[in-house]
C-alpha cells in the first residue's frame, strides 16, 4: 500500500505545480487617483525646448501636468501614451502592457521629469529613458516614480483644423478634420494587414485635394476593417514621421464618414516637384522638367539657342474613379512662343500599363480643353472644365500632357494644379 500511496501523491504534487505555473489572464489594477507633493512647473512646449539635438537627460526637478489623449486600448499605439497640455503634445514610451487600464483618455497626470530623457525619433521629440544611447521606454518598475494620476482630469476636445492648418506646434495633439475622405485607391481594402501584423499607410484627402498619411498598426483592433468610401469627419492624433505629416487613429468609432463623396478626387499642384507624375521622352533630348521658381512643370524644345524635334509625355499615376460620377478635369497652364495648339494636347487612357512607351501602348483619347492661353506671353489661364463623365466607375485611368516640337518651331508649355473633381 505504501508504494501505491507514493504513486498517487507524486501526480497530485505535479498537478499542483502545473496549475500554479499556468499563465493566467491578468489585468493590472487600475491606478488610484493620487495627488503627490508635486506642483507643475513646466509645459510640454518648454520641455521640448530642452532637447539639444541628441539624447538629453533632464537634470532639473521639472514637473509636467498633462492630460492623456491616446493610449494602447485599440492596439494602434504600443507601449505608449500621448499626453497634451495647452502648449502641445508629446509621446511617452512606457515599457508595460495594457496601459489603457491605468491611463485612461482624459486622465490628468503629474509627470516628474527629473532623470528622464528627451530624444528624437523620425523627427518627433519623445519623453522616455536612455536605451543604448537612443530614446527608449521607461522601464515598468520606474513608472510609478515618475507618473502620477491626479484629480481634475477630463477628456480634451479635439482641435478643429483643415489639412492646410496643420503645423509643427500641433504635433501629438488631438485634431478633428471635417469633410475628408480616404483616397479612392485604398477604398474597399483594409486599414492594415492583421493576418501578418503589417502596418499600412493610406492617404486621406480633403475637398481641395490636399492629403495626409494615415498610419495603422497591423495589431490595431480595426486593422481588418474595410476602408470606407464616404466623406465625413475624423478624429485622430496628428504626428510626423520624418518629412511626412501623419494621423494615428485612436478609436475606429472616431472615423465618422457617412456622407456621399464630393469634391476633389485627385490633385497635383507641382509646387514641390513632379509628385507622382512621370515623364516619358519618345523623341529628343529635352524633357519635362520641374521649375521651383515658377512652382510648375514645363516642357520646351528650345535649348541653348537652338530648336529641337521632340515628343514628350507627362503621365499621371493610376487614378481610381471606381466610386465617382459627374467628373471633371481642370488644370492651369501658360503657353509662350505658340506654334500650334496641336503641339500641346491632353489625353486620357483606361488601359495604359503605366510604364511603357505611351505612343505605342494604351488607347489614348484626346480631351477637349476649353481654354488655351493666347500663346504669346507667360500669363496663366484656367483650362476650364473638361468632361470626364465617361470614365466614372473605372478603376485605373491615366492622364497625359503631350508636347511636340520641330527643329523650326518650339513653344514652352507650363502646367500646374491638375485636379479631378466630382459634383455628385
């Protein structure tokens, strides 16, 4: 009997051990409101001014009072909270999970900044710790020494802005954009790729054709949601990544796009270069070029006192018109030393491949341009509305500005502000 008791006792002990080691779902207890003996004596704007262009340790006893405007609840932020005061916003990296259980949107925090670090990542100043000489996250055991929840917190309302209004001082603050929509090229796809946890960056545009990047994590709880095609309002945190302005959605319920699409579908100003347009030279050494002084692109067969034979195409990226009707194209142009308007034409194709010789590939239809400049000066003229209604509902169309010259006749054609809009 003794041997049998031993046999049964050992499994019982193993069962107890296994049960005690089994991982349990755990949520950290909510941090209670606590008012430490700290008084706020700095602002986010003042704090950022301490950054010296490299990892900077905060040596003074600075205390920041700021409100949580974003956390990791949706999964679009990872081990990060974003806080905001009346002067701006800043990301704080915290090396802990489920931060939303402790730091709710609207919580007012007192942050003891002494011995924390300011650093820059991809153009943004962040608050955190030293990680191998770069800005890192505050380790979990140290968080209670630096961050305290205090009384008086309430959600900060988003700032109403247009895309043209966004500027550096709004970085990491909550904004609301009205009458915006996602680019038609992304409509119907998903915000990210959750099956592979891949991030995705998509374009959001306003009624004037201005756009901004929207970044979504592959871990966001809405990563697999379908990108809506309608127009409306969107609340997000405004951020930057290197030279790009970006938005980060904190809650999919703040994407409120319920109205029918209107306004600009496509816009290229040529103020800063070719954008996504490409040039294709069929004949001649002269090519379409960007002129920063005039904020436009231009083509001329005249160079170094001589005239040359040319055929050059300026071709748009593929434009998705699947969800639109009532479409028109407009652009601005200037024309000097006019030879024939047949040398400056505009075409459209719905079967071009995007890269091959357009003079040999694709079915190109000439568009009727209502207004041409007189051709004897540098004055700018609006093209007038060019009917594209026949191309509504088509997925990939290409626009092309075709220029021709000879060794006896050359004009100069300048283009900017190419826009496709819808009235429906």
